[in-house]
């Protein structure tokens, strides 16, 4: 069975975007490897332990402060891009980023305050908690990554033909015209 030009161009687009995502993932992972290798070589075992503890604490704080916003961003930004609604796209992107920045800052400030008021509660040096707090606030950039993922998905959804195999497309008999009028 021969593939149509639309299907072939869709597969090429998926392959091309997939290769970029894979390349970005490789660069990210390789950069992390080089970072941890440099930290261990320059700082020694004790510093490596402190750095990994700060990163782990920051990851925990980000998990507490994320509230699922990055998933919502992917959904709503993708929908607005699919509709071509640039105003809503801008509103969703920046309001989500500012919300994440505020929640991450609040969680980071709370962790730092707990560490300053009652250092024995966390059992970690205050400078380590401060470093984790800074990393947590900087993690608000994950929203921008979610926007990029949503953009990629919206682009691919625009390329893909809406047919009976699509879960959102209504099932029609062969040869039946698509419905006209407003759709949900």
C-alpha cells in the first residue's frame, strides 16, 4: 500500500522534530554528566555530596511548588496554538510563568525560613538550603520548556489529518461529508 504525500510529510515532520527532541535530551544529559564530573573533580567528595543534596532538595521543593502547572500549560497553550489565538497564547504563557515563579519563590522562602529559624529540623547547613532555594526559584523556567513542548505538539496536530483513527474525530461512514456548523 502506497503512502500519500500528506502522510509522508507528516512522518517526516515527526521524525525531524523527534530528532531535535532527542538531540536536546542528549545535550541536556551530557551537560549534566560533565557538570557532575567537574564538581567531583574540582570540589572533592564532600562538595559533591553537598551539591547533590542541594539539587535533591531543590527537586523536592519544585515538586511541592509545581502544582501541575506545566501540564496545564501544555494543554491550554497547545489548544490556543491550534486555534491560532496568539493573545491567549501570550496570556497563558506569561501568567503561568509568573504563577510558577511566585509559587517556587514561596516554597523556597519557606524552606529557607524553616532552616534559619529551626536549623535542626532539616538537619542541613543553611548555605545548602539557600543554594537549593535559588535553584528552586530558577526552576520556574520549566514553564517555558512546557510551552515549547506544547508548540511542538500543536504543530504536529495541525499537520496530522483528522480521520476516523483520531480519538477526537467523529466517526463517519465512508464518503460521508463532515458535519457543518459549530463543533464542541
